[in-house]
C-alpha cells in the first residue's frame, strides 16, 4: 500500500498516539453515514483502533509509532487538515477525529 504522508495533512496528538499504542497499535480512519430525522444523510469521519477488513480500500502509513489506515474517501481530500485527539473524562477515554467540512 502506498504511503499517504505527502497527500494528507494528518496530525495525531501524542496522548492519542500513546492510547493507540497501548491498545492495538492500529488507527483506522473512515467515513460512516449519519442519517437525519427527516431523511437527510451526511458522511462523517470516524476513528477506531481496529484493522480494516478490506485493506484494498485503504491506504497505509506510519505516524507517531502507529500504523494508520486511511479510507480512500478521506485520501481524496488530500490537503484538507485532519486531526486525531483523545477526549478524557475521569476514567473514560475516547478517540476523536476532526476532518474537513467538505466531506
């Protein structure tokens, strides 16, 4: 799989990278549909620590000591900034991704 280093403006917080390294060492960025109450649909960027099932639909790169799989739908955004961080509330932790609004 080709690297996305030159194509994506992707940043990962050190705290988020440490969280991922402590789990699977894998970060997957993809889109998922979100449906509105009146029939609308928006594709939103999501993040998980599971390896994707269909590797052909993803581009692989290494960043912050983490193997990152980026879905082709997000690779096509190229220079639009994307950021992965970690939310913390007491004992709970959750990864989040901020991506371009043009999706």
